């Protein structure tokens, strides 16, 4: 951490919704319910994917990684949100803010790339079924997931470290619920246009490019699915793909609206609601989306619960 600006304040004040106590109380109660739900739901997905031999395939391997990312993603945000919303103090130490920046943005970028990888897996399974086991073998899957994590870590280390070098000129109040790059750039003083431009360019590459790959994959998938003669086959293909598409829309929509605009043009409450949505709502809904729309996962979960109760 020696790269961090030595003139940094000892702590930041996360204002959140301090001017609306009724909203803070409501959000505190909602987060108190949704956070355990998100963690338990994603742990359940991980367990059934590991324990059920029928789910030992690349698709569920990537789903396991998505659930793990969602647990880390929401855990990097919600405990600090609960502390600020439920207490009178709104402070977070500089070091905790820096750690949150690194973890939060690592998970966010890794999830962007992983969702694109999952769409590629579906493309190969439906459009290149004869080559699927060759392309998506265990070695390649491990390599692809390693690349996902490497991209996430590289982005977070580079962008967060550069942003933490910006002079703050005594400013330590952030109108936000968490430490986030655009808001930290916004309170910095001096020349920061290059930082804004660099953030926008990198976010275009890491958000728009994977999204374009996802849309291209699903355009090919849609074309291939309509050629399937069996109605049952079409229904199964649409079932697995629609779950992933819903997750993509829930994650990419708010993220792009937040990051693909200059930080100076971000409205007062936009970062707060966007952080709540793609940091809390999406990780909570993902397990239910994949469970409710996937017969294999529902069956595996049923078997897991039956085994637990029968053993008791």
C-alpha cells in the first residue's frame, strides 16, 4: 500500500442518506433481510453444483464461480452499508475505503467478464455441440476462469491505485454509501480530467465489449435454436439461455448507466441507488433466477434438502 497518497485523510465520511433518516431505516431493514438471503442462496448454488454429479459440467462450473463472485461482491459492500445506515457515525477509515475499492472493483469487473464467458459457453453448447467437449474441457475452463480473475485484479489494482494518488485538498466527505471510483474522483481537486477519461475508456472496454460479445453470442444462439425441430429441445435451450440473459440485463443495465458517463455529470443520488442495485439486488436475485428457471438446479436442490432432513 506504499503507492497510496501520503496526504490522505484519516477517514472518509459517507453521507449516504443522512438527510433522509426514514429512508436510511427502511434500507437498513431491507439490507438486513436481503444480505443473508443473497449469501445463503449463492452458497446453496455452490453446494449443489459441487455435490450433485449431474451438475459437473462447464455451465455449472461457471455458475459456481458466479455465485462465489456474488458472495464476495455483496460482502464487500453490505456490511459497511449496514454500519453507516444503522449507526450515528458515517465514517470509514482511509485504509478500509482503499481495501473496499480494490475488492469491490475486482469482483465487479470479474463478473462482467464471467457473464460474457458464460454466454460463450452456451454458444458453443448450442451452436457447436460436436466440438463442445473439446473446446470446454476442464483445462480450458480453469484457464478461462483464471483469466477472468486476472482481468478483475489487474483493473482494480491499476485504476484504484491511480485514483488514490489524486490530491483531496482536505475533502473527505463522499455523498455515497460506499467507496467507489467515480465518487472518489469527484471529490478530488486539481487536474483530474485524465483520470475521468481513463476511467471512461477502461469501463467502455470492460463493459461494452463483453456486452457486445454476449449479444453476438445470443444472436447466433437464437438463430440456431429456431432451427431445432424438437419443441422440447427449443424449450430447454431457451430455458437455460433466458436465465443467463435476465442476469446479464440486471447486472449490465445499471452498471453501464453508472460508469459510461463522466463522473462530473453523475447526479446526486444515482451512485447510491446503482450501488444498491448491482451490489445487492442482483446478487440476491441470481440464485432464484437460476433455480426457478432451471429444472436441473431445482432437482439438485430438492435432493440436497431431502438428504439433509433424512440424515437428521
